[in-house]
């Protein structure tokens, strides 16, 4: 989607145009769900967060200045919504995952790549909440430590330290 298309859609969505909202849903719902899922650790909660953000788009677009690209802005809005959701719920969800990949398999088949991804998700969910949040925001969403510190209301050095500890724990868990 071009920048011009994003601007037109965001203006129409701000007025509540259902077709524009649907087009934005089609374009961004997968990304928004992924962000929310990694932060909430629950498909149901991630869907709730994603649908809440998308339902609030007409109101949210009234504050969108159009200077930032739309995708990163929507992901940022979703991060804030997911963090609010997690804070308000104060509960953790367990995720049922498939078995680990067969160690004897030498060629990375599509199935083994999927299982590797599942192992990474499993390792991520096993991290303490503060560590997991920093990893998701830094490594998967591309936020800077300064931005993470603002989002999570922590010091920049705390974000850096948590990322270091999280990487070490992830390495250990993935090598088990």
C-alpha cells in the first residue's frame, strides 16, 4: 500500500467509512494480531486487543498526524492497547504447542521451520513477563531502547539489561 493510499484510507476511516475500515483491517489485522499475541500470550486476548484497536480507528485517526507511516503507528497503538490489557487483567495464559522438531532432520523443511518457530514462541512465553516484553518490542517490533523505556515506564538501562538477560535465557532454552 502506498503512502498516498494510506493517507486517503486514514482520512476516510476517520470519518467512519466502512469500506476504508475494512481495507485497513485486511491490510493490517495480521500484523496487529501478532504484536498483541506476543504481548498477551493468548489468542483470545490478542483478538480482543486487535479488534478493540480496529474498532477505535475512527477516533484514533483523529490524533494521527500522517507524518509517520501508518503500519508502524498502528503497531504502536496496538502495543499500548496490549500493555493496558495485560496490566488490567494481570493474568498469564498458557499456550498449547506442538512437539519439538525431530533432531535427526538435516534439511530445513517447511514443517521443521514451523516447528522451530513454535519452539521460539514456546521459549518466549517461558520468559518472565518483563523480559518477554522487552524482547518482543526490541527484536520483533524494532523499537529502540528509548521507546521501550517510554512504553514500559522503565529506565533505558533497565530495557538494555532485560534484553541481555532475555537473550541469554532464550539461548539456553533453545539449546536444551
